[in-house]
């Protein structure tokens, strides 16, 4: 079981499936950003907000962008990137001149409506607790953005990615609490409850209600839905998706991953 977990979910291993899949997501995000740059005819900067993000995400995105497209994300004059997180950033996490690290709450984003060309929210919305908070975060993302790129694991993912237990998310709450107490060596029942309640995986209909008028991609491992990506606000989504699919079908490394892991546009709202 441990080797299977490492193969599927080790974010520090370049050979793990999750890292390979994230690299494909970076390619999709790159085409979204390029589309926004082209819309502005490269005359204005693109303002990006990453809600709940980390510098590590953008460093890895920068590595993929440089290696595949010879295009830097960091220290790029065309891009202003703000990373918003509840956690205080350390001085060691400071990045390029075009990146601001901001301590703040995604449930109350401290910016005016529509100020960002793109809001990114990657593997965050499942971490804010209950459905009410998830709807609040979604509202804030839509409120401050012209376009958004939201990714979150599927409720139906076979191996729950935070607890690394098959179908942990569908178990009764009391059983989940007992499992967490044992696997994470938490003696206090209430503390274990907080850990369990801190994660809530979402179903596709819930996401579509929170992010209307969006494209939704389902990432599937064979026939298992693993994750969803929602993209909204693009003026030419068809062109973005065409370029993305062309890239993943022509790049050998990406194509090998997509033989078992599919990115399917299975619903698009008007």
C-alpha cells in the first residue's frame, strides 16, 4: 500500500502520477494566461491572484513554463502575481519582482470587484471546511475575477488524497474520526473531529452551482473521476482548449501520462 501511495500521491517525486498530472495542469494554465495576454495585445499587464496558493506552486509552474515554452512566469513584466494565504510568509519565500505575498483570508478577499484578470485556486476549496464556507470562497473568487481557474479533487476519487485511505470520504464521520486518531496518533477525539471536518470533497453539480458559466474538465484515471478543473470568463475558450489538447497529444512525456489519465471537457455551460 505504501508503494502505491508513493506512486500515486508523492508530490516530491517527479515519477509520481500526481506530479505528472500537475505538470499537465500547468500546461493548461499556461494557455489560459497566454490567451489573456493576447486579448490585451501584450500592452497591459495581467493581474493574477492565487487564493490559498504557495510560492512552491509558482516556482514549479515557472520551471514547466521555461522548459516547455521558454517563457518565464517569475520576473515577467507582463504578469503581476499576488499570492494570498492565511499563513504568514517567511522572508525565504520571497520571489520575483512581479510576485506579492499577502497574508489574508480567501473567504474575505481584500480587493475590489473584478480587479484581477485571473484568479487561480488550486487544491484549496476542499480545505475550507463546510459547504457554506466553500460557497463563500467561490463567491469571492468570482467577485474579484474576470477569469478564474479552479481545481479540486473529486468526491468520487478512489484514494482520498489528504488521508490516503481508499474512499475515506464516504465513510461515516465517527469511523473517519477513529481512523484519524489511529493513523495520525491523535488522542483527543475533538481534535480528530476538527481534522476530519477540515476537508470536504466536492461533487461536480455542487461546483457548477458555485461557478456558473464555466467550462469543467474532469480528470479521469481510467474511468475514475479524480479531479475537476473549472475555467470561467475566457473570451475564446475553444481556442485555449484546442491548443491545450494539441500540446498534450504531441509532447511525448505528457502523452504517456494521458494514456491512463484523461482530461475530458464533459460539461460546458453557455
